[in-house]
C-alpha cells in the first residue's frame, strides 16, 4: 500500500516566540530531525509543509528525501497546511496511487520511525489510526484516501483529529507515551533538552 507521509511544520509558534521548526535538537533542527524520522519509513511521497518564515533555515533539508511545500499564510491555520499537502500529493501521483496519508508534526520530536510504521500498519485494516498516550489521543495519525475530501473540508485550526472523533469505533489506537511531549513553549523545549519525561 502506497502511503504519503506529511510533516506539518508551518505553525506560527506564537507561544514559543520563535519558529519551533528551527529550534536546535540533536545537532540539527526539529524540522530536520522530524524529516529524517519520516524518511526512515516507507512513506512516499514525503512532504513537509513549512512557513515562509522558516524556508531560509531549511538549507539542511537538501540531503533529506522530502518535498518542501510552503504555506504562504500559516495564520489560516492547520487546515490550510493539510490542504496544501493533499494538493501536493495529488499533483505528484504516479503509477501507484496513494492509498492513505500519515500525518506527523514537527513539535513531537520523540516520535520514532518504528512508531510511524506501527500507525500505518494499524490503520491498514480500518482506514483510521491514531497515537494514544495516558491522557488522550492524537497525531501521528493515518487516514485512508477515502477521507481526503473530509480533510479538505477542515477549516482554521481543525486537524485530522476532528475526523477521527467522528468515527472512533473505527480508529485503531497505537500507544506511544513519547507523543505526549508536544513542544509548544519554552518550558516544553527545556524539558525535551533535559531528557525529562512529558
């Protein structure tokens, strides 16, 4: 099954005060690290949606197998980045059409290639999969192509979680406690660098 991998990295980082995607992490940036994680899966094509603000800091991405898609107006919200990713997937369709999409976020740096593969495998049966941790569930997530129109209907900061909530009985959950660490502000980033658990 051909699955497109999408890395969302165009957020405005308002609480952080500077672009999260370009924060240093393990000798590189969160963006580069997350892209490498995605590229260690079998997803194809692999797309990273970024903001104009961070394009100049993406020079490291030349050695990573991802297509950069620039969201010209990230203030339109997460849904606008999803639509741009879907447009890029459809325009790059080859002989083997994409059957599903794996969506991952730049601000979940503890996510591993093994977990991404597990989410895809879990979603293959029902068409929907998500990551769960002790308090809730969320990305990384997987959706079959049949859900692409619903993804395009999202607006503002709505994400794929809205679609999953509408069909929870079909969602396969994959436990991964590390996904709980979502880098939203300076305290989260310090916790990441210190190696403390979320």
